[in-house]
C-alpha cells in the first residue's frame, strides 16, 4: 500500500482536493469527507490506468505538516 499526500481546500460552497505527486488528479465534493473519498477513487483509477498502459507508478515525494505561528 502506498500513501499519497492530498491537499484539501475549502471553497465557498464545497471542498476540492489535489495530489501533488499525481498531476491532474483532482476531486471536489460538498463535504471534506466526500472529497477525500472521491480523491481515493480518483487516485486508484489513475494508478490502474498507468498500470494498464505499462507506465511507471510515481513514488510519493510530497509530505505536509500543519504548523502554528503567532500573529
């Protein structure tokens, strides 16, 4: 099992997400949870397509952390 980092952004009326290690793999949903589920499906679909085309599967390189700063 491989772990890819996704970035989730809150919009005006929805959430959207993308995977920096897999350009073009994006999803949007009404809730954060729905968006994460859709991203999981999108990533799996993308990786299946790469396998079918005998293309290399990108290794994850991106990580993310939340930091606190005093303003």
